[in-house]
């Protein structure tokens, strides 16, 4: 038994989880932990990193979805 289009599917999943683990979650946890004691500069930087992470994830998911759709459409394995 094999999973068709496993590479493309793993690329899509990797874009979502990798970006969340690298950019979004650390900045979000830092915001939650240091919410009261952090400076305005720290909060702005965390929000900036979260926005960059969301943008990177959106672009990655877009291109991975195109890759998966192309593979399914043309039957590439």
C-alpha cells in the first residue's frame, strides 16, 4: 500500500507546521509570557515576526497547493 502524491502532501503539511514552529508559535508564546512585563518594542517585534510567519506560510501553502494540484491533474508521481 502506498500513498499517492506523498512528497507533495508532505510539502504542504511541512509548510504549515514548519512555519508555525519556526516563526508563529515562539513569538506568540513570548507575547503570552511577557505580556505585562515586556516593552512596547518587544511586542511590536513579536507581532512583526508573526505577520512575517503568516506571509511566509501563505506563500508556501500556495505554491505547495499548486504543486499538489499539478501532480494530481497530470498524474505525476
